[in-house]
């Protein structure tokens, strides 16, 4: 299941609208307190770049997860084939079968008969 990607947040949208409004007042407005239209625009671009990098990292993580899942499926199938091979060579009631992770046939519980009460 892919990770959820980030899209433009409300804060980012508000900042873009606010920047457009500030630029409509004056393209090179500077409030003399470390805030200007260009600094504001740079911060917006910085956040957009960080979001893109985050989404790229998620895409790479999804790819790694798919690779891991496929490898795990192959291993699960191989586990089954190994146990079947041991059973074919030594039998399902052998010590070797039990050592390989199987349950010996003689050690399996037999299902109990269900009795019904007639009234």
C-alpha cells in the first residue's frame, strides 16, 4: 500500500495568495524587519522543494517495499518447497521432517468426534 503523498497544504496556498497580494501593492516591497516579497517567495519555494523531496523519498520507499514484498513471497514459496522436498525424501513422519520445521504425521492431533445431544 503506497504511502500518502503530500500536496499543497492550506498554509502553502495561503502564502501564495498572500504573496500575490503583496506583489500587487509593490513588487519589491521590503518591510525592513527581515521580511520582503523576495524573502517570502524564497521561503514558499523552499517549502515546495521540501515537499517534492518528501514525495520523492516516499516513492523510493514504496519501490523498496515492493521489492521486499516480492522477495518475501519468493522466500515463502521456497520454504514450502523445501519442506515438501524433505517430506519426499525422508517421509512426513521422520525426524528430518520435524527438524525442517514440519509436524510429524504421528504427532498431529486427530479431530475429536462431535457428539450431538438428542433431546
